[in-house]
C-alpha cells in the first residue's frame, strides 16, 4: 500500500500518518523529519540543506526527491508507506510520479485533510515544542501537565517562529497558492479522497481508514 497525505500546515498529517502506518503495517515517511535529521547529523546532504535554509530559500525539488528515493524504495520492499510533506506542488508531484513509474509503481490513494482556515490558525498558534526532546503540545487540545514544561523530559517548551500568527497566515496563503492545485492533479487521476480533518484524533483516523479502503468517489 502506497499512500500520500495532503493538507495545509496544522491539518494533522503527521499525527495521522503515524496512526495509518501502524494500522496498515507500513512505513511512515516524513520529508520534514528526514530533512531535519540530515541537518542534525551534519551529513553532506544536511550541510547543503542548511545552506539553502539559512538563505531563506526552499530546498530544490530534485534534492528532496533524491533524499526520498532510498526510503521509498526500502519501504516499498517492506510492504508500502504513507508519505507526508512531499509533494507540495504539481511539479513535485510529477517528479514523484516519474520516480514511481521507473519502478513500475503508482500511488494507491491520496488523502486530502479538509480543515477550515480558522481552525488551522488555532492549532498552529497554540502549538508548543520541547527544546530538549522535540515533543509537541498544544495549549488547548493537548496542554502539558506543568505549564511551560515537557511531560516527557521536563525540558522547556517554546513557540516556533513559524507558529506565530502572522507567519501562520503567510504559510497558509502559500499553501493555498502552491499546494492546493495538487488536489485537481490527483483528482483527475482518480486517486483523491477528501476527509474532514476536524474532531477527535481517533475519529479522524477512522474516517481516513475507511476512505482508504472505499472506492474513490466519481
């Protein structure tokens, strides 16, 4: 099974990708996690990534695709994967299609998380992250037991710069412009299913599992 998750920042792709991977016994591949890992480990690839990020530039599509090639190949051999964070544009989707075609493969389903903009802003601006272990909390939906402290390691919690309200609004505007056209791209290919992304995590997970198994609406 080869699944792709699409949704705006804060839609819950990462949370649901982990649950999907566990449910179906496949691998969760997060492009964002892989990029951060390369930077943290100071791999040759990570050094290049850091240069782009420090200049405020996006990491080139081909570099991201090169980074994903090995995890995708290995996960396919183990039974499949759920991919989140890539592609973000139609050009990236076409590049991913090329990679899969060369291996005689295709995506089985593309799941779009539909979440209203005001809810996305609420989720993103309330997020707090542990400086020490990276655990994430939310001031409303998943607050820490002790204010400002991580439940897991006791580290200090902080708000990421990209979670400030003005930055969040810009991120959502960019998503709407660049990523939303992906919906038409995958809809035309008969791969897209839409799932309401609001509600308790387990309810959303159940909607996704059903959507993945049912025929794509025409």
